[in-house]
C-alpha cells in the first residue's frame, strides 16, 4: 500500500505524518505556495484574531489564506473518482509553513485506510480515563494494555474515528470510520497530533499552552484564561491600539526552554484564527484574563502563577506520569517569567493598563 510522508518542525521538535491510501495531502495552489513561503519566514500576512463577536473575520482570513469552499455547482461537475479524491485529500495547509526536508522525528502519526478488527473486539476491556462531552465533537480516552486510545464522535450517534498511541508515545495510529470525509478526519488528526505532541514532549522542557500570543518589541506576551474570557479579543485590541504589535498564534502556542531562555513558538494549531506563522520569540510575560467592570492588573507571585499556568497547559491531567514530567517546566516558567492577572473590559484602556504593567 502506498504511503505519503512529511516532516514538520513544531516548537523545535520534528514530527512525522504518514498518510495511507486513499488519504493524500491536498495539493496547494500557486497562491498558497507563495503564502507558505512568507509564513515560513515568519511574515505577518494580515491574519486577525477571531473573537466570538467577530465571526465575519473568518471569511476574510479564509480569503487571505487562499481557501476556497467546494460549491454545489463545482461538485456536480465531478465524476465519482474525482469526488473520492476530493473526500480523501487532507488540507495540511496549516502545517506547510513548518515543513522540513529532513530530521529525526520525535514521533510519527499514521492515518490509516481502515480500523483493525482488534479495536472492536477488545473494546469491553478498555478502561475509561477521561471524557470531553459537553459539546460536540466529543472524545473519550481509554487505556488498554500498554496503549492509550481516544474515541472521537461527531455527535452522540456518529463516531468519527479512533486514535491509538504506543506506550512511549512515539507511534500514533489514526483510524477514521467509514464514510467520514476529509474535513472531519483532518479535525481529528489535528486533535491527535496535539495530544501526541503534548505527551511526547512532556519531559523535554516544552509546554503546549492554551493562549493567544501577541509580540511587541520582539518579545511574546501570552494572554490566557478560561474559555470565553476574551483571549482573542484582547489580542485583537492590542493590534488595533498598539500598531507595532503582531499576532504570533491565537490558540495553542508552544513554550520551550532552550539555552536557558524561555521561548514561545507559533504552531499549526491556532483555533479559528488561521495564524500559522513559523515564528519564535523570547517570552516577555504571561497574562491571565478575567472579565471585570473595571480595568486593573496585578503581578502574581510564583505559587499563583504556577496554578494559573497549570490550568492553561494543553495536556491530559488524568495522566499522572505526564503531569510529573510537565511540573518542572511549569515551575520554571512560574519562577522566571512575570505573570499577571488582568481584570478588564474589552476596550482600549485595558490594553494600555496591561501594556504599562508588562512592558518594562
């Protein structure tokens, strides 16, 4: 069976993605290839954050990235072979700025054509360890023998696929369910790559953080908080009222210590905001956001900072072994990087209050 393989360097770590036929990497247009070259060089191409109240920005960002939706008129002109090729072409545009020609991969994720029979046969023996099922899509985590298994569902009734990781997290296998198309499969593959990345890098001074990162004067400022707090909104306000600032990533940047320095990296994982810049900067500050009728900011002491960062780390906290590997890095960030609590409104004054406190 033919297999396509590509390497990506994310947060200083090389990862490999393999696609088993019929899955393929979707070809990029000439416009997209030009954009990828600019993003690979770290250029800002004008992508803006997408807060909940600015959904119209989605279509603007799509246009900037050269994305075109399949229309019924185009679909009707395709024969069955062309439709099958379209369904199985995974759009890895977001990873293209991070692609490298060589390197020893830290881990490999393979997307398979179909699931092996042992998955269903052994299902009664799986031990449920975690569930994320408040809103679709849902996923459930299990352990079985020396494997970690994730089950993804598009709804309560529709299963999307399974993701299986080896004991040392170096091998990941994604098995889409029958009749699940490329868009849904890509979403689950993204989730799987983030999970595997978190586990595989836990002992390497690396954190995948749920945050929005704005760079100012060459240094990265990470805004984070519970879902719906306004991370993207605050980043957008910085770009509006501090023109010298720019967006590095809007959802899942990587923090990593290298040569004694804490660095923040752009990644292929930026939520709804298509900000896929291959860029890195020293970390200036971390800012936890809370909605409040007034704008006020305070510096957190190390213990408060530690608790705030733990809540923002993109990991599976049910796994005590992984958490024990992450804790030294979280402690180091809390001890060495200024961390603040910004209680604020979504306005210009909040930006100025924040900027005056964190920029020295």
